[in-house]
């Protein structure tokens, strides 16, 4: 039995070194905050973050707390992040609470609890989603376009 354990440990160690994403420490990599330009913004009393260009900026946004709606914008089969999306969030038809131009690729918003319709438009092609936002767990919406056109 001792022989089996002495073989398993090196195999596990090699496996984790080959796949660092499986290691819990991979998500705790330090962020170079000197290059991060993401700043909290506000419109109509709604607080939001928009950005995520580059790995450090993306990680910085993903590690923030206090935002109950997280949106990601991407294109193509490789799900490449895109930062050129026009965004409209409405609480009810005709009641717009947030409008952003050239937003993304990540947008985090702090909204009062309720039901919202989100429209993300890129190059004239709109994507719509409706979500119930609460005060505890964040809702995640992904908007994807098939091509860069």
C-alpha cells in the first residue's frame, strides 16, 4: 500500500502543474493595480463599472463586490471580449435607468431590486434579456455576437 501512495502523490503533483487552472491558488494571482483604470461611475443614481480590457483590468472588475448585475460582452467562436457595446437598462417599458455608449467588455451595475430589461447593441445588432435583480446574489448576463462585423 505504501508503494501505491508513493506513486499517486507525484502523479497528482504533475497533473496539477500541467493544469494550473484546477489549482485553487490560480484565481488568487496578484493584480498589477498600477495599470488598472477602472473607476466607479454613476448615472441617474445608479453605480456601475465598465471596462475589462486587459487581464489585470478584467480581474480587478471581477473581484469587486457590491454590484448585483454582471454583464459580459463577447464575439465569435472564441468568445473574445468586446468593449464597443451600447447598453440600455430599463425598469419598465420607457423607464430607462442606465444608458451607456461603448461599454464593456464587462459591466457591473448596482440596481435596486426589481425586474429589468437589458438591451445590448453592437454594430446595429441588438441582444435582449430580462432579469430579476435582488439584493443578495448577483445576476450574470452574457451577450454574444457571432462575428466581428
